């Protein structure tokens, strides 16, 4: 079992606060989603967790300071998008090179993942298209053999079909001894993978909760205007849509047994709050019309 602790970490760049008093606790067995609009905050946080720079605050891996600690850093693989345009070697050679640097790198597993994408190991790295290079990034991360894997938005450049394969691989990689962290500027496609959600806004953490808890924070109800008025009396409406006399509303607040009975009796419909609905509201995307 492993644990990453981020304690009161801040980072300022050219008078801009990218990280403000960040406190996080990441534990084995979960896939964490870091969501926000500023990728620079995630880049800086991942870099600090990886031990490249001494943080303003504390970052611990299994209770040990990560900065200048080779044993702690050896547990981490931090992967961002790489540029292979000048890499005139085969993917096969690339995997062999990585193995020479990292004894934990699993070449057989990397080749199996590559096969799922339909790419040959004899392919030259510099022949990969813009939307293919993230495939190599993803494979390198998942075949690293490290218990803590930080994925910095590498899925953004993938094609839709490729992303589905990537999500399948990530889901298969999870186990009780691993921590997987995925940063993203959007949530709808990755929310099915996540166990825990962390939302950043302007350098601060504004949500840090298990997905199950988030889903219990609110719900969507579709029904007549009178239905909605009755149910929403003690709740906060964060988004609503109209279609004649029918409204579909996203609310924050617990769903009581009385609410459920009323909805069923009046033939309205409800569903748990989706991560992307909360995310868009929290970062300013969704509005109460």
C-alpha cells in the first residue's frame, strides 16, 4: 500500500499563483481525477510530487520527503505528452532503452498494449502522427511498473476510438497497490474511471471527495414546473432546461424518501448528479438560467 501526502503546498510563477495552500492525500487502490481549466497548475503539482523541485510546503511518499529522495522518487512515474519528431528509432528500441533506465519497465506488457492499438513495434517514433504519440506516452506510463502513476492530460490528443482503448487499459491497471492520477480539463469521458475527484480553480482545490459522495450531493429531476417547485424548496438549483411545461433541473441537496415518493407519485424522473455536471457548475461552465 502506498500514500502520497501534499501538505500546504503553494507555487508562484511570475506573480501568478498556480498552487495555493494545496492539501491532498492520495492512497492506493484508487483512480483520482484532477480537473481544472489551467493545465499549468497540474504540471507544477505533478512535477513537485515527482521530486524535481523543493516545494513550498511538504510532499511525502509513504511518509518520506520526496525531494532529493531517490527511493521515494523511484515509486513514481510522471507522464506528460512527449515530442518524438526527432526520435529516429523504432518503438521496439525505445522500449528497450526505457528498460535499461528502469528495471521495472515491462516490455512484454508494453508490446501487448501496443498491439491493442494496432501499431507495430517496428514503427519509427518520428513517423507517428500527432494523435498517435500519446499512445506511446500512455503505454510507457502503464508499463513503467511504478506504483504511483501521474498522467498529465495525455488522452486529450487521442482520437475517440483510441481514448476508449486507453480508458480500458487504465481501468485494467488499477489494483489495491497502485495510485493512478489523471489530470484533465474536461470530465465527461473519464468520469466512469474515477474513484475520487479533485477540482482545481484558480490554483485552489475547491472539491476533494470520493465520487460516490459527490453523486449523493445532488441529482437531476425532470418533470412539470409544479413538480420542480415542490421538490426544490430546500435545495439549490444550479442548472435548468425548459421544454414547454417540462423542466429538467440539476439540484444540490440530498434526495429524501419523501422526495422520491413525490417524484414517483407524480411521474417525474430523477438521476444522481454526474461528475461533469458538478464540474461545469463549480468552474463556472453551467449556470442557473
